[in-house]
């Protein structure tokens, strides 16, 4: 998938069909943005511009929506998205220590991507397995009962997969 | 009309159903303080300063409501002022002030700021909460306006004007909660956004968060330079608004005083953009007659308004063939100042510093649009100052403006007719064009030059002008959101291969026309628009000559220099070209 200008960026046939189907229906914007993020992992500026052109909603309004909801990302996330739980249970069991360790060994901070594009760190509130606190997710894999000492090994494992 | 009977602080009033408490209070002679509300805009209850109380009545328990967004209910009494309300409002003002830099002394809105006025009205001597100012870098990316979001009070007026009145969508809030801030589209710069530089955001901002790019220092440097011959022109709308800055009434015609003040400020030659408004009519009117009689592209669209030109190039580039090639009066005046005038007076055009006093911020951008703005071989206009900037220069120079004796403009490009002066108001360009088009088509003079159908504040006006059997269908639109509707219709008819409804369309970007431009004195609303408009029509009536083709200096410039309208020389100096511009630049 190329990411250039609004003229250059390519949407998949499924996405194009989805937008065509919904372009004139009220309340379509957020649904379409979900699909765009599903396809690119984030909402590239060129994609937002293409959506604006296709459904006739001003780009300023689209950015008002994208920046309002935390779910939508305007920057390309890492290949592996690390979600560290800072919900009540995890926080009490040392979630912040896990976060600190990650930030140290990856050399980046929450909300950002490593220079090599491999990892991005996000803070989340509860992923539904408080019994395993503190937990984090990388992609779809859950890591529970963490200690800061276990973190480097997990990261090394993902580095080897890349 | 259905009405409801209510009471404001016990004062009985009868108002139309659906009236807001705020407007009902005005009718009862009660002033409720506001910050985000503006009569041009839909209320949206952002600031909370207009909060009022309802009593325990008609089965509804007492409550606090925002007067701007709440409609009156039959039989209700609304309490607008008591110690509790004053305390609540004072808290709101304090909260806003805690997020606002206390830099009033160096702010462009010092003494003209709506927040400052509230702080004064509520006797705030010390801000009740610790300062929590979020610093955002200033956006200086355009030559027209500066966005200083650090001073923003998040009233939302600028975004509403930009989106609803102008349909431009350059500005919108981004992020949420305490991180909410105003920003050009997608957090870019104004220059990269679709901003058309009209400055209506600056005219509506209650504080100093968006303002004209102040260039008064450039004027001061030019008049100080003995090498330079400073030639100044002034737009029609300036003469009925500048007086407001000196305690005079809106609409008071101060043309002669402005000429005098400009001479005292050190200008060497005083001209009037009205001269070139007459010249515009000769060129644009002739262009229209040519299109009409030779099957050219119609409807012709007027091209005097630079914000409108920017809008067209971004949003309706398919209308370029319809666009008059005539430059704006300001650019025509600049071009002939450095050619015709320079030749007549034997002045080296390289030594002429050409200044334009304009009601408009887009004019600051227009002078560097493209190479056509250097038709004389030099920048045809070197500097544009808004009405507000001229007021500052006059105050700085200690000139007692209100008591100045009237003076006259200089020849040979300073005289004007009534047709030119109404260029500053919606419908005025069309009225002026019709007065001369009648002559250009028939060779006869129009008996009654007052074309009333072109006047008034309706967003879109239309009519048919009978030029001895030739029916010319005209339309006038102002406020770009209104213009959009007209253009969409033109586009739809063209794409369907159907005949057009209009032959000639006048467009002005700002509601009411230039008299309510983005560079005019603050406080513009429909009441002020009506007064300034009345001033220009009065100026028209005062003129002995009321048709552009009667202006003796216009006849002279064609005889001595240009030859005829649409001549080769005219085309070189007075006409221009347009091109498609990306709505979202460099994004």
C-alpha cells in the first residue's frame, strides 16, 4: 500500500466499495475512518484527504474527529504495538515499572515509535485479565505476572522474529 | 407571528416564539454579558458567561441556563442579574483569565478586547486561579493574518465564521478536553490550509488570538526615506469606517479627512482606489458587453475581491473561464501609479512606494499573487495597510483626526464618481457596472441610475436589467457560503448542458461587502453594516457624476495613455490570469 498524496494513495477494493456504499449516509465518517485505520494501521494524511474528497467532508472536520478520539492514530505505529496496562489492578501491581523498563530498553516513550519502526508503546486501561496483573500485550499475545526483569527477554524474542 | 409573553427581571416583554433569552433581554433593555456569542453566528454556549436563572414556576424547578442558547418559555420570569449570578460569571471570567496570558499592554487588542472589558466589568483585580497558559507557536505563515493560539479563549467564533459564513474550513478545533486547541486544518499552517485570507476570523475574534499582520513600521520607514515618493490610495469602504476609531459615528464619510491625515503622515501623493473602481467598470463592463454580444462564456463573475479569487481558485477552478480578467481596482491603481502617473510627472517608478489603505486582509496577500502584480516592472503595490492599521498610524502621529479640515486627492488618478464609491458594498459593483453597461451597449444614458434591486443584505439577490430590449440577468452574492449555492447552480446547469440562469454575477467574500471586511474597525454586526452602507450610498448621491464613464480623469487616461478599454496596454496593465490552486497545499 503506497502512502503519498491523496491522488497517489491506494485503497483496497473492499475499502473503496465500503466508502462508496456509505458515502451519502449520515454518521458515516467514524465507520469509514475505522476501516481506513484497519487497512493502514493508522490514518495517513493522504488517506484522510482521499476520504475527504470521496465523501465531501472537509479535511478540517475529519481531523477534528481523528484527534478527538484516542483510538485513531495519525502516525504510523510500530510493527509490534506494545500495550501496557495501567488500569487499577495492574498499576497497583507495578504496571508503571513495566512501562519504565520498556521506555528504557526501547529508548522511546509512551505514544511513540522506536527509530527502527519495530515497536510502539501505548498505555491502556484494563485488558480484562486482572488476575494476571501486571500485564501487557504485544500484538495479540498477552504477557502476565510481569516483572521488569522479564521484559528484556520478551523484547529480544520479538526482535528475533522481525 | 406567534409570540410569547415573558418577564426579564420582572419587566414584561412580548417576543416572537423561539427567541433566545439573550435576545429577549435586549428587547427589554437588559444587557446580559457575553463572550462567545456574536450576532452574525449561531449561538453554541461555549463560554457560559451569559448564564441566567429561572424561578420556581409552572412546575419547573429553578435552574441556571445559558441565555444565548435557551429559548424563552411563555409565562416565565428570567433573572439576569443578582449577586449569585454575578459570582458565577466572575468565576467563569477568572477561569478564562487563568488560561490567558496577561500581556494586555503589548497586545494588538489592548483596549479593544472583549475579555479585557469583561475583566473590567467584573472588577477583577487579581486572577483567582493560578496561571495555566499553554504556549503554542504563533502562525505567521501568511502575509495577511497572524494566528496566536496562545491567546485563544476557545469561543469558537473564528471556526464558525470560517466554516458557516465563509464555507472555507481552514480552521477547526483539534484534540479534546484540556488539550483542545484551534488550528489550521490537520494542525498545519494557515498558508497550507484552504485559508482565503479574508480575515473574518480576525474581525470576529473577541481577543488578540487572530489579527491582521501589522505592517505600520514599513509605512513609517517609507515616509522617512527622502528618496522615496510615497503614493497612497484608499479603498471605498475605508472612508465610512475609519471615523469610528476616533469617536465618530459609523457611516460618517471622512474621505477629505483621510486625505489630509495621509498628507500629514508624510505621503507625497494621495490617490483614491475609487478612481480605479471607475477604471474597473470601463474594463470589466466592456469585457461583459463583449462576452454578451459575441457569445462569450457567461455568466461573467466579478474579480475585484481577492478573498473570493482565492476561494474560486481553490474550490471552483472550473469557473476560471467565467472569471473577469480585470484586476481588482487596487492592483489597477498600483499599475497606473508606477506607469501613467510616473510618466506624467516624470518620476522614476523605481522610487515610487505604492501604498494601499484597505478594509481587507486578503489585499496583503493579493499584491504578491503572481507576476501580473508587477505589471509596471516593479511591485505595483508595495504595501497594504488595513483600516485598523491606518487608525493606529494616525493616533501614533498625534493627529486630531476628527477636527482635520477636508482636503482633496491628487490628479491625475484621484477623481471618482458615485459608481466607484459603492464598490465597497454588496451589489455596488453590479450597480456601477449596469450604469455604464447601459451606455456601452446603447450609447445612451440611463435615466435613473439607482438600481435598487442590487441593494440590501439578502445573501443572494437577483434581477433582470432591461438594456433597451436586451434582458441582462444579474445575481449578487456575498458571504461565501451564499456564493457556493449560486456557483453550484451554475456548475450543475453547465454540466447538464442547460442554459444558464444569469449573465453576470457579482461576488464579495464578506457579508455586506468590503464595508464589513476583515480589516475594518472592530465590532462589525448587521447594525454597523447598515450604517456604513448608508454612508457609501450617501457618498454616491453627493457625487455630481455617478457613472464611471463620466469621470473626466478616466476619459483622460484613455485618451492620453490606454487608448480604449480592453486595448493591448489595458490588457498588460489592468488584466490578469488565474489558475487552479490546491485546496490543501503541501499537506
